[in-house]
């Protein structure tokens, strides 16, 4: 904890050292992306296992508060990607570190050049969506519904601390040279993995951002009779569940998403491990708990995401998605085949904004 306080106070006292700020921004953006990754993988898995919950999750993402969060997310991903490339290049050519200040400014410039047109296109989607005065879930309800994620994360932390305390009764830190050598080899592997996986992740993530946030956008996910991005399939019901079904009906997109899931999850949670262990080196229980938290998080997301990708979405799931939209009081287009599946939509629902 003292090292964390030192990091915060010394960072705020720094003047004119862009290298320090790049380091801070890289960690903050990384943590933000990992948090969203947890939400995204869990929510998307619901399209297979709990269609009604997935429909509700997308409706929450379409509210103004989460729309603002989407802009911050994209900014975090873009900066983290460019700065990660800078770190990888500098590590490959250590003699170039004398140019790190110039490189850091280049990263900021590239980030700005990427985000300006990106935000313009994203904002156009926002304006088009709200110009139709859509029905939306209440903002307070949208926030309250995130509590299960917070509780889940807290439970993982508690479990990690308890397990760390138990293992601490049988394992003594730093008393075996062989263990240190194994740890050293392990860390060299993860050092290499972070750089190699980072290079592979950038085109995959940028492609995903382009399709899901720029070309089509989160609002078009529930657009009836709209062609699903990256396919020639039409989302006839205008449900988020049918959108996912259309994409995953193509083997190429399943393989794409499997690769993205594996690389980003392991990369993200190993980065989380780096951050947590940096501030828990003085406490054996806390340090081990930090590792366990990262492992638990990665395993849960990999299992849940893989199960969803290997599963299937049937017609009954789409019917339940239509019913969920009706129960939530969300707009159902007159052209949507949801009307044929469940009948006329209700006019009011308690979850709507007044």
C-alpha cells in the first residue's frame, strides 16, 4: 500500500516528464480495458445461456451514461495499443530508449489522429439513434444492474486472499533457489508473451472496434432488418441475440472471436498481475492473492467465453429475446419479425424513463 501511495504522490509531483505520464496512462488504460473485458465477455456469453439478460445488457449499453463510457473505452484501447507498440519497439531496440520522449509524443499524436475521425463517426451513430427518441432503460436501474459484476469481482478477491492465506501456511517465500530460478524463467516467458501477443492483438482489436463501434455501432445491434456487419445476414427481429447468432453462424467470425478472447484475456489479466504485484511485494499474502485474482479472472472468462462460442443460439433464444424487449418496454420496430413471434408490444414498462 505504501508503494501505491508513493506512486500516486510522486506522479502528481512530476513536472514535464512525459515518460512518467506515459507509464501511468498505460496502466490506467489497461485497467479500464480489463474491467470492460470482464463485462463484455460475461454479457456476450448471455446471448447463448440467458438471452433475456443479454438483451437487457445491450439496452443498458445504449443509455447515455454508458454511451459516454464507450467513448472513453475506445480512447483507452487506442492509446494502450499504440503505447504498447512503442514499448515493444523500444525493448527490441534498447539503444532507441534515448528517443523515448519523442516516441511518447508520437503515440499521443497518433492517438489523437485516430480518435478524432473515430469519435466523429461514433457520434453520428449517437445522433441518429437519439433523433428517433427511442425508449431506454432508466439510468439508475442501469447502474444498479452492474452490482452483480462488482460483487463477483469482490468475491474473487476474497477467495484469492483466503487461498493465499492457506497456502502461506505451507509455502515460505524466497527460501528456495530453485524456486527463484523457475520464477525467473516464468517471468521471461511472460515478458515475451506480453510483447508478442500485443502485436497480434492490435489488428484484431482495431478490427473489432471498427466493426462494432464505427461501421455499425452498438445502436445498430438492435436495428430490425439491418444487415449484420461482416456478414450478408439480415437481423430480422432487431434483437441483440439474433445479431450474435448471425455473426457466429459463420465459422470465420467464431475463429476470429476465439483468437481475440484467448489473446486479450491472457494479456489483460497478466498485465493486471503486473500492476497488483508491483504494489504488494512487501506482503507475501497480498502478493500471492494478486496472482490468484489474475488467474481466477482469466480462467473464468476463458471458460465462459469459450463455452458461449462453442454453443449455439436457437430460435427459442430469439423468441425469449423478443419477449425480453417487450417486458423491458423497449421499442420494437413495425418491420421486426418479433411482432410475429410475440404479438403486439406493450406501450409502457416500469423500467422506462418517465
